[in-house]
C-alpha cells in the first residue's frame, strides 16, 4: 500500500529532543531543544531514510522548504551562517538539520555534533522561540 501522510510517525529520538514548530506541505518543522544553538529539524512526512528515497517532486519541495526555514531562522537570529546537514546515523528517519551559527558559539567554526552537552531551553524560552519560528515559517 502507498504511504499516506496520515501514516507519518516521528522517530522517538526526534520526538524526545525537539518541540513542534509547524507542518509545511512536505515537512514537519521541529526546534531542537538545545539553547546553545538555534536549531531546526525538517522531517519529510514520507517513508524515507535517504534523500534519494524521495521522488523528484518531493526532493524539489524539500529544498524549497529548507531554503525557507534557513532564511527565516537567519532573519530571526541574525546568525552569521546557516549550517544545513542530513546525517541520520543514529536516527534512520530522513531529517535535515538547519542550524544558526555565530563566531561566538561554543563549537565555532566546527560542527555542532558531539560538541559539549545540550542545554535545554527554559520552558518559557522554548515556547517563545517556537512561537516566533512558527509565525515566521508558517504564518
């Protein structure tokens, strides 16, 4: 049977580490609960492990949604650079990281993965960040 959007289920690790921001036409947008870096995760609501598992239409839509998320995150944070990556070594569900970076952040200029220990947002700060992102990304 073909995969239906209603079949979409977020990987438990993504569920545990993030807060819901918005649903775009293809992707669920999540905020990583790590106050050290403003960090979004886009998860295509498809059965996919790799980019090439998506059909051409969905790949094109994914790139546009990554660009939208990147643009809005940069505007909201004033970041010097937006890092985009798809690793998926621990979480097989296809997901794309969109991370706001600055020369003052702890991992600069290296990657954020494996650098230090995540610092969760205070609950009100996470709510505020998610609300501002949601309004910017999916008004």
